[in-house]
């Protein structure tokens, strides 16, 4: 579903965070390179970002994910559920919130090394500024949600939670940049297809389609239920 589509975790490659207050946000110098990556994904039919491999830090994050969720729910007293993948109403860009917070929030979880976690504990504004494109991007896509809790977790240190609300001025900059970026992406694809032929058609699996690995949507739901037994 996200193949070749700009997603919130990479919105910083399109628009900069803009400093502490976000008012100096501008188009990122990495936007062109990111566009080429997305076009390559469309053409090749596979995702080419950093998620295609798992470093030691990534493995650590996966292993600590359940503890981070439990700690967040316990400290805040909220109930969460898996987020899934969401696109804006036009289907041009999307996001994958770590969790949905009932009834109208989102949860974005970070599991950094101890030094960076301490930075967020000492100055919560740091994580707000650094993760602004992703958090505000999630609120842009999920327009029925009112806030995002940015959470930094370390199993031996206090939990850092920073609630982020909509920043209208930044959202307008981000929305405009995303629309321009997506227009440019479409134009680039059209240019390449005129010269080299149509890209292979990519289709999302139907709910009852087992796919190449023989896994149906029902199988996925069973796996998710086993992965999150407290749900």
C-alpha cells in the first residue's frame, strides 16, 4: 500500500522541522533524492528505504516495543490499539502511527540510546522539534485525531512523554510542500513512462487473497491478536 508513496516518517526529507517553533520550515534539500527513491520503488515493485534491513539498534527497538507500549499505557492511563497504515483523503501520501489512542489521539514511540533518551528527558522540546515533520504529518493525514504523544522509552530510565497538538502554520507549509512534491513525483513518472514504457502495475492484496506466501487477511488478524494479547 505504501509502495512509492511519501510517508510521515520521511516527511523531514520534504520539509525541514523549522527550529524550535517550526516557523522557519522550508523545503528540504533531500526532497529530490527522496523523489528518486520513490520512483525507483514504483518501477521495481519493492520498498527501498532503511526498513529493508535491520541494524542492531532496530532489533533492540523491536524487542523493547511491548514494554514501551505497556509503560506508556500504565503511566498515562490511556487505552491504545494498533495503528495500521493510513492515507490522506486523496491517497497521495500516508503514515503508520505506532498506536491509536482512544478516542482521538495518536502514539508515536521512540526507543533511542540512553544518551538521546536523556536529552528528551532533560529538554522535552527537543523531541517536539526534531520529530515535528513526522508528528504534524500524522495529524495532517489522520484529520480526525487531535494530538500525538511522542514517547521516548528506555527500560531503565523514566518514560518521556510529550503531547503534540496541531500547529496550523506548520501544517499549511507541510500540506503545500507535499502537494507540490506529489505533483512533481507524478510528472517524473509520466516522463519516464513516455520514454521507457509503463511501470509494472502494483495491486494491494484483496482481504481474502492469500498472496505469494499463502497468508490471508484473517491470518494477519490472528497474528496481530497474538502479538498484542492485552488487546
